[in-house]
C-alpha cells in the first residue's frame, strides 16, 4: 500500500529513531466464538487514537467534527498528536493510548483517527487479556487491518472495518456505518454504492471472477497488511470464511506478489468466498509491460473454486461500507450484495 509522503517523513524522522525494547508476547487466550461489542449510541464517549501514522491538526479537527456530528463526545488519546518519523509517536505511546481506551470504564468505543503505518509493530505487545476483559468497539481500516484481525483472532472481539475518524462522511458511508454499528439489525444487506458505480475510473467497475453464493464469517481488510501478517501468530484463519480484500496505489505486479503470498501462506482455496473491494490507483502506468488490474486479479484468483467478485464498496474510497470482522455473512455475486446474517453489535 502506498503511504502518502512516506519518503519525506522517513527522511525527516530517521534521525530520531531509537531501538524499541522487545517485550515477551503475552499468553494468548483460545477463543471459542465471536464476541460482539455494545452498539454505538449518540451521547456516548469515544476515544480517538492514532495507532499508526501521525495525523495533521486539520485532519484531527475533521475527525472530531465527524464524531460530534454523530452526537458523540470525543476523548482524545494522550498521544493522538504525537509524531515520530512515519508513526504517531513511539510504539509505547501508541500502545498506551490503545490500552488506556480499552481499560477506561468511561469510554464506550475506540475510533482510529487514521491508518498509515505502524499498527503491525504493536501486535506482539498488545495486552489481549485486557481487551478480552473490557471488550468494546474498535473502528478503522487500512493499517487498522492489523489490529482488527489480531484482536479478533486472539480474543474473539468483533471489530469494525469502516471509516477512520478523518474519513469523508458521505451519505452512503454514514448510512452503512449507522446500519452496522449503531443499530442492532438482525440482518443487514450491503448494496454497492450508486456513486461508486457511476465513476468512470475502471477501478470502480465491478465484475464477477467466479459466480455464486457463499456464507461464512467475515475476515480481511487491506491486502498489504494481510500479506505482512502471513506466518505470524496474528494471521487470520480463512478456512470456511468470507475473505474481503482491498488495496490502494499498488501496481499489478505488486498485487500479484501479495496475492501469491496469501495463497501460499493462508491457503485461500479453503475460503468460502472472496469479496474484493475497489483497488483505487492500482492500474499499471501507460507503457508498462504489465497485466491490467482486472487481468492480474483473474490470473491470481480465477482458478479458485469459490465465488469471487470485484468492486464491492469498500477500500480507500469516499463511499465505503462498514464490514464487521467476526460476523457471519452471505455473499451473492448475482445480486452484487453482502448480507450480514446476524447483528454486528449487542
């Protein structure tokens, strides 16, 4: 995944980098089933944290405004404004904010202000027992993929792959978020965004790789993060699951490499189905010796036997749905829908 301004931030921050002490990985509990967090309601207090890259002051104010428009009271993490090279402060500072927001009884949910890079560095030192003792909503996407999947794998807590705090809140994004996170719908059908379908960019054009219907528990997120988690204790299990995948700014050969890694490390052939989001900015440059985005996905996934469709309304886009990791869903390529078969929240 291409990170904006990565090179500039690296150059500015490399001199400040220090070795972070390695801690022993906490003993990890064996989960039995998904555990649903309490639904989000107006009037509740929400902790806003930056577990990945730093946020600009303008972006932070946008996030605060977005949450307040939902009737939420915002509580800023102590280190939400921190910046250290390409991360929002040290690993210890970002972990401290995450742990504090889970432990505080006066905080009802946790919303990540942005993604970027850095969440995967935190996984070995997260206090999963603390999270299991104080389960609550965790919301975000992109780099937050690492947190959502690791926490689900180790505790069973359902997390929300949805807009970060600073995301553009379009009508579609708000409707989807409220339907999944703020209401206890026994089922909820996610349709493609009409605005996305109207885009002329080929990346927004939906297409079926293998037709069919499939049911399974949702896991997934950003392809770059899923590939980076391969072979770790936090890699999500995909057997019998509906796997959803998206990315941004990656050329087809890099998507090919990461999908190949996933096929070899995750055994994608054992998944129930694969829902692909919108891979914005992932076409080859004109004149490159390359497959197109569509050809690349067909080449790497077309021989799998389960239903696979490209173009669902999630990814690094304005009009995005919210997908709960750990909730059973049905994928229907003919109807171009994803239907949550149970409430995502308690």
